[in-house]
């Protein structure tokens, strides 16, 4: 049974075309060999990748399930769990030879085996036609089509589809005896979906009238309209209800289930209703997919390490708030990829799923076969974790609370603007982690009781009545609040207007990516200094976007209210972010993970690629930007007992004052602090 303390070391079990020549004796031997490789790499959980658009494989489920059952048996004999991972809702479709070739070219990881539309029209599951389940565009009621995936999608609000999918899940588990389920891709492609009969009936049931015509500006995109806000929330609720129904189809209430979520703190979440909190209404394992390369490289649209760090911290924080385990997947092909991913996730308190993604490299099969195995790059990290489990069982030592305001994120235009609420929240979270001030992430104020830790409100532009009551009780009990940027606290009267719309008009994208408006947002017009709203609440009008100097001001103000550090205060750790965990009254461990990497692309192989998609083949990605030391101010009665470098061969050394000297290329260091024996 999964618990908050469950330890998962996961890798992808890729199903390839050749594997489906089953039960060929050669393939049976391959399953055993790969299972041995996973065991040698320290893996204890494997997740299926391939045969992804599962409904496309409907005529061959018996054969596919028999293969998966054999994999599960081989892994179980080695103490490794197997989870199936598939798309519940997407199906590849094409009309022309060109579209067929596009499917093959860009969706190799899925094993894009599918019927053309003429044949798909006759496909049915127990008498129910699959085409009747499809997502429809609201403007014209046409079937939604994703050029990016060359795919159509089934609607999670369609009761016939939900019943059929739950029936499939029961068969899948019976046939394969898999140990867990990852149910993927359940979200909406954008505001322009879904206009199917079930979705329109759902809208009318709560609103009392039909869904307004597309382009009706009094409704669509009008955040002043309470029905628009309700509609946006109801789309999120539909996702949660779907996962609750899938949960009911599982063998036991404790059966492991997760879903794929690439971010829950993006301005695009409102368009897709993509949100971990909703998924966890049915799931008991929180998943995060870190799309692209980890660490980010020169071809990742100039993404910084924070683009991986912040979503990971949010998902792990949401899971921790619900006392559930988390599992983050990141992609790569060499040990440097796996090390950076594993170190980041473990330092935040989560579990790591390392995955190759060879099918997206666009390289000849003979080259792909020469690359490291699917779990091999993570061997060093996973084996260290396997052999040292006690290092990762601590309780997070938070020094402040940071509100991830669901109201600001999901019920305002400000929440779906790329330079709005989520940008301010993410900037704040990243600043805290890089400053070594580990925050406790909270998504609700209703349970806010502990007044020992100050509460940060970054551009929180709205509260529910229960939240406001909880905030006022927190302050009345002596809690400290540091707010900055636009703020909806009642006693604060500011010259700033919450936007009614996220853009001039509601537009559809050329692709199925959710549109994220980048409108400029006016700064709060107030004197740029700290204002005391009460003895408990301080407020500054600036956002972190407004001035690079505000970082220093904000940290200085926060440190005035922080409780004393346990064990040691961080003085400097150039090139690292930091976290802290307590294991007993006498033992604390500080984790430091590199945030800058010098990425070298494998140019020789890169030039051979016949298409490019999402990931790049690195030659190496060593950490950089460090000055060779970490400086701590040890608290009275505490000492450094050891410094652990899980991914380095050369050791660190330290003195009794708290100065730690490091070798080159440190991805992670763990500093163990112990209370000195009583004199």
C-alpha cells in the first residue's frame, strides 16, 4: 500500500514494435534480460511506455495484455512493481498518407498503430461506437483534432465513454495483474472544447440555460460574469469526477493510481482544467511530468533550472499537504540527465522516475540500440538511494508558509495571464529555495493554525470568505503575514484594478496548446516601501517582476520574522538551492542541489536526426556556477557530523565553523548536523 513515506525508484519499461511479436521465444528472453537490467540499476518500480493510445490497440488487447502479464511476472520475481501507463482518451487518426507519415514520424514513443478514419468509424466497444465519444469544438460542433498528435480525443464527461473505460481497466488488471495504473491525458484541449452533448447538458443542469454561443463576449472570457467563473471551476470538477469514477473500478480503495500532470502552477491550467488537486480526488500517487530536457539545455527556449524546480516543488508540496507520495518523471539519455533529475526531486522530498525518450530523437534504430539502456543512466543515483534509505526519510523543516492561492489562480483573469499570478508565485517559490528558506506550501487557508511560521502572500488578489476568516484568526493568534504585489486584504485600499479579461478577445490557437496571454499588467500605484497594515501584516506594492532589487528587500523583510534556524543558518551556497529535513531531535540534514549546468549537445548525432521533438541527446551536462564552497553558521550545540556527496568520487572537507569545501562538479551534497553530546 502506498503511503507518504513510500520509496519509488522508477524507470520506463518501453514497449517497442518488436516486443509485440509475442510470445516469440526470443522476446521472452528479452523480457528476462531487461528485468535483470532494471534490478541491477536499483529500480523498484517500472512504468509502461508504448502502446500508449490504448484504444487504438483494441483488436490486440489479448496479445498486448499477455505480454504485459509476462513482464509483470518477471519483474515481480525481482521485487519490482509494474504500473501500466496509457492514454485513456487519445486516439491517432489520419485521412491521408501525409498524415499517416506524420503520425509515424512524431509519435514513435506511442507505437502509433491506428486505423484510418474510414475504418475507425465502424469500431465499437460492446456495441458502443468509439466515434460517439469524441470531444467536439464549441464554435462549430466539429470533431476536435490535434495536429500536434495527429489525434482525436474522447470526452471524460461522456457517460458511455467513462463506463467503457472503467470496464477496460477492470479487464486490464484481471488480465495482467499489474501493480498500479497511470491514467493519462484527461483534460480539455482549451476553452473551445468541449461542445459534446454530455458537456452541454452538464452546463445547462447547473446554469439553467444552454451554453452561450461562441464569441458571446458577456460570457466567454468575461471574469466579471459569475457564470463564466463557475463554468471554469466546473471544468476542473469534471476532471476530478472522472478520476473518482476510475478509482471506483479498481480492485481496492488502496490500489495505486496516478495521472500525468505537467504543471499545476501554470497560467495555462485554466484553459485545460489540468490540475493535480483534481486528479488526487481519485489518485493516491501525485505525478509530475517535466517536459523537455532535465537539466534544461540551449534548445529549451532559454528555460532556466527554475522551470523544473518550481513545478516539482509545487507537486511535491500538494502531495505532502494530502499526506500522499509523489513521483516526478523527467527525460534524458545519459547519467548527467538522471543525476540532475534525481538530486532535485530527492532534495524536495519526492520520488524520481527517470525515463529515456529514444523514439523522439529521430535517429536510426542502429544508433538508438547503441545508447544506454532505459534504466542504466540512473544506476548510480538509484543504487545510492537503495543502499541509504535512511537519508531520505526526514520531515521537512519549513521556515515559512507560502500560499498557492487557488482563488487567484483559477477564478481571476490575473490567474491565466502569463505575467500574472502564477509568475509571481513561481518567482517567490524559486527565490525562497535558492535562499535556503524552505517553505511549507499550502493551497488552503482553512487549516491555518500554526502561528510560528510567517505566511507569504504573493499577489493574492482574492480570498473566499472561509479563507479570509482563517487569515484573520491567524493574525489574531499572533501569526505574521508578509504580503506583496496586488492584494485583496480588506483593509488595504490600493489603486489597482483586477483585469476583467486576460486579453482583448478570446482567440483559438493554431495548435492545441492552451493560449496564454502575455498582456502587460500595470504596477500597483503606491509608495514603494513596506506598509504596516496592522501589527501582524506588512505589505509592499511591488511584485518580484517590478524590480530586480526587490528580491533583496523581500528576503530582508522575511528574515525579520523567521523563526531561528534549526542546526545552522545558511550564509552562502553559490550555484545551489537548499532544503532541510529533520530525522530526530538530534539529527538534521541539509540538501544542496546544483541549479546551473553546462550542457553539451552530442552534435555528431544531433546532425543525423530526421526530425526534432522535445528532447535532445546530451553528451554531458556537468554542474557549473559554483565557487567550491558552502558556508553555514552553526547554531550553539550543533556540529557537522558528515558531508555526503552521493554522485561524486572525491570527498568534501569541512571545519568546525561551518565552512565546507567541495570538489568540482557537485550535483548534490547532504550535510548532516548533529547535536553535540552534553558536556
